[in-house]
């Protein structure tokens, strides 16, 4: 498998109006994109560019209006592939009545893991994200940063081949960000695929091998990070310089 | 990896999660507290009645205050004369019946409250927010990104709530039945019919609640929409029996057709009550609903079909909810 995900001429229009009879809101306009397996792939774009929609399509949270998508070498209809994917969402509301350990056990169970192997895995992950001493505490008492750490742990519970991080550093403190970067590097070293969705340029620049830039529902650039940086002025110029013309071309502020 | 074991496992996880959710919302403990309260009341129950004698037809209807049944008085039968107290003497009633009849009458009232109107409506009100909370996009997206099929998540949550209500209904009936048995020595097993009646009744209307929850994701709409729907179904059920049983003249053919169609298409809460009270042999203790009796007398009451069509409605509406949930964009 050379690609973790492939999008072919994907269009997504959200229905509007009574019974979806309205004109609809276009979110993706014919996206064709291949996410290589192994390594860190960045998906960059301004707000409302369609990044989250692209992720939702990949996770079968919504269906494409047209076009085809394959995930880990299988069509979207094969939900079993979701058991090989981890997903961390920027602002997810976990059940506040569960403790950290209960949450990981619950999500691990729904990922298809066996109960007997879950306990050890849960302990390992809570230690990894620095929440081992809060394992029995209800999530209701957690700060936003702690919930983000827990979100990262739940995304790793099934030892995923493809990890999708949607704006993962939102709400994380400095230590949390460092932990996240460390985990991404470890996954990269283990030849796993990480899809990092962000609008924070330095984050993408630092972690990603290649990226796609999505603006107003269209891919305006896709390729290696080094090439994109190379298109900018040499010696110390930042990625923003390279992206600015692309954004302006699409009329995005 | 077979998809059926995954679905079964998902349903099991969702049931567990629902119980966990109920524990945190304090609902579990509130319901358990009510059961404990009623059990203690029943434990302190005493019944003193006049000695054994032949049952008089006039004394076996609903609770009759002394002097209100001239026929019984005329024939020398004491209308009241017995005494029932519950809650260790906190509440005292005069009873016109034999001890077993008095206990049965009390159990009918208790079961009627639990398994009939009040119990079903209270359970719908208390559990109505479970599904809409679960279906909020911010809460469910990570779950939907798991390999579990969407239908199994929804059905798992639905079954979790139904099992939660089943557990509490069983605890309530077990507690009060045991307490009444200990305090009076009367162990009437028909009281246990209250459990399946409540569960079936609740499961039917909770399916509609699930549909509203999926469709609107609003707790308010799910709760009050379902209560309104219950009233509508009861009204349709009553109107049908009124029309058929009492043969009301002057009803247009189109109205008659609509009422008949509505009766068979919708759940039938009034029929469920009738079936329950028949199972408990309640007709000699409580005045039946006139319309229901009239339909029975005409041979136009079909209890099996009534339950079956109500369950078909529940399965159908739950199927629509699943379909809607499967195609919903998150």
C-alpha cells in the first residue's frame, strides 16, 4: 500500500433548506489528493477552507456528493479500516461522567480491542500522556489541556496505522505541544502515517514531510514540504512567504 | 473480522455506557430511592378486615366509602369495616373488602401507577435527554469514527435505556411485592405482570423518542414530542373504541376510516392497559373503561393484534431513526 488515502474528484456540498432542497453550501470542489503511506502529511488552509470536511469524509462522518475515496487501500464502505485509524479532534466533548481510564476502555472496546488486553494498554497510554495519576478522576474535572491529552491517548488506543490530528494543539500548553510533537516523530519513525490538519504554519513546517494546501474547497498546492519552501526566497524565509501568493490567488484573506 | 460480533460487542458497550451515564446523572439513585421509599411503605402495611363471608356483588367495585352503597347496606353487608394502613400507620384507609381483595386492590393501584400512564410518562420524561445528548455532534464524532456500525451505536443506546427502565421496574415490583407479602402474608404473582407491561409500553414510545432525537437532536423536542405523541395515541385509541364500541351515530365514512387506520397504525396505550388489567383479573376490583368494555363485548377487541401492531410501529419508527442516523452528515 503506497497511499494511506486517495481522493479522486471529490465534491462535497452540504444540503440546505427544507428537506435539503436548497442550493447547498459547497465545502469541497473536486479535490484530487493522495496521502502517501508512512510519514507526516500536512493539510493546511485558512478557516472554512474545507479541511475538516475532508477529514470527515475520510472517516465516514459524512458522505461525498460525488467522487471516490479510498482509505488504507479499501473503499469507504469497508468500515473495518476505521479500526486501523486514530482520530483526535480539536474540540471534542467526551462524556463527562467517565473517568480517564473508563473513557479509554470504552473507546478501545468500540475500536474492537479485547477487554483483557485493554487494561495494560490504558495504563501505558495514560502514563504516556501524563495522566496516570488522574486515571480514576471524572473528565468533568479536567482542564481543556488535559482533555486534549486524553483525546490524544484515545486516538492511539488501537495502535493506528493512520493517525488523524485535526488542529491538535488547540488548548494544549507548551509541555502538551512538545509531547504531541514527540509522539508524531515516534510514529513517523515507526513508518506510520500521520495526517496533520492545521492552520498554524510553523507547526506544519516543523513536522510534515509533505503537504497539501486547501483553499476555498480546492487543492492549490500538493507536494513535498521542501519543494514548497524552495519556491520561496532562500535563506531563512518562512513558509508563509511561499503560501501567500497561493492564498491571494484564490482570493482568501 | 466478522461484522456481527462487532455489532454485538458495540451494543454491549453502549448498554454499559448508558448505565454509567444514568449513574452520573443521579437518575439511577433517584429511581432506586423511590423504590426503597415505596418498599418501606409497603413493609409497614397492615390489613384488618371482617371475617370470611360470601362476597357480595356490590362490595367488589372500586373503593367505596361507608354509606355510599345503599344496596349493600340494605342487604346487611358492611361496605367498609376493614382497615388498611401503610407506612407503619402513616396513612390509614377504610376498606370494604376481604384481606386478599384489599391487598389486590392496593397492588392494582400501585402497578397501575407504575406500569400504566404515570410510570411510562415518568420514564419517558427522565430518560428523554439520554439520546439527544449522545447524538450531539461534538460528543459523537469520535465514536462514529470507530469501526462500529452506526446502527449498532443507536440500537445499543436504545436498548441500554430500555434495560435501565426494565431493571428499575423489576426492582420496584420485586421490592414492593416482597414487602407486601411479608407484611400481609399475601403473595399475588399477577402483580409481576406490571414489569412486562411497563417495559413494552416504554419501549414502544421510546422508539418514537429515539426517532425525534435523531431527527432534531433536541432533548426538549424528544421529551415533549413523545409525551404529546402518547396523548395523541391514547386519544386515537379511545376514539376508536368509542366509535366501534358505542356505535356513535352520524360519523362520516371518511372520519371513520381515518380513525380505524390511525388506530391500527399507531401504538395503543389504552389497549395495553386493558390487557394488563385483564391479566391481573382486575375487573372485579376496578371499574373498567366503558369504551374498552363495549369493544370487548362486541368481540372486536384483539389483544394479540393490538400488541403486535404496536410493536410493529416501534420497530418501524426505530428503523426510520436508524436510516436517518446512517445518512446524517456529521
